[in-house]
C-alpha cells in the first residue's frame, strides 16, 4: 500500500502534536500538513491534496463541519474525517450530511484509529463506537422494516453461527442502544459488550455498525 498522506487540523498545538506522533508511528502514514482552523485546513488541502483531511469540530474562522462540507471545492479527491470529543447526534448527523467519510472520537485507541484511516483511504466509511448507533438509527428510520411472523428464521438455522447472547446484543444495537446501555441491560461491562460487538461484526463479515445493522435488517437476523 502506498503512503497515506494526511493533513491534520486542530486549533490546539499540543493535541496536534500528540495525534501526529501517533499517526506517524505507522510507516504507512505521513502527516504532510497541519492547520489551526477550518479555513487554513481547506487552504492546506488545496495546496497539498492529501488523501485524508482530519478535522476537529471546534476551530476558529471555520469549524470542522463547515470545512468538511466545502472540501470538495478545494480538493475533490480528499476525504474528510471528523475527530472530536463530542458524540452528540447533532454533530454526527451534520458530519454525515457534510460528506465526511468518518467520525472518530478523540478517545479512540491507536489501533482503531489507524485501522479507520486505512479503511477510509481504501474508499470505505468508518464511524466508531457510540457514533455508529446514531447512524444506525438514521438508517432504520429511513428504511423501516418488520420481522416476518409467518416465516421466522429458526434458532438452529443461523448462517453466521451467532450465539444467543450475540443475537441479544445485535438486537439491542439494531434498536439503537449504545454500548453503555447494552452493558447495563445485560449486566456486563462495556468492554465485554465491545468484545461481543467486534465478534458479531467479524462473523457477519462487516467493518462497522452501519453495515452490521443493514445486514441484520436485510437478512432478518434479529
């Protein structure tokens, strides 16, 4: 794989330095430019044409969501990724509407962050953690579904070998519940739920919650 060229935009220099160091610890990634505002980020994108523009939301002159929406006019082939500490529904949906290819929280661990950027570079979208539940809700609201009462899928005829617990968790994910809510309902830790979520995605052959919910709905898995 060729190098992934990234421009990083955050108005806090210390934050940028930390993220840059984390990204450049991977030999497949180069941070080729930095910006402290949304407007500066767009200008850097125009000059450098990075593969990915990583944007914080709250920045001076122009916020990251506004910059993502305008990015196509500055560098059409650059993909916008929002990196924020906020997981509010309003921000997530605005990012989606702005054409962002990803929305990652700042507490995302290094492994997931690097995986997400490589997936986005390859052309896919990536929305991590609780963020994906907001998008799952939008998907379900846009495409309502009903389960079949006349021909339910038998418990023993599960193509993906989901356990009963995994099916329970998948059902709650489809219902839009976040990991913390699922953990409380199941009497398990959030980390345990995250592990189940990972295993479910692996069994279904998907990389994010949107595809997981879409597949569960389409194939009537819950």
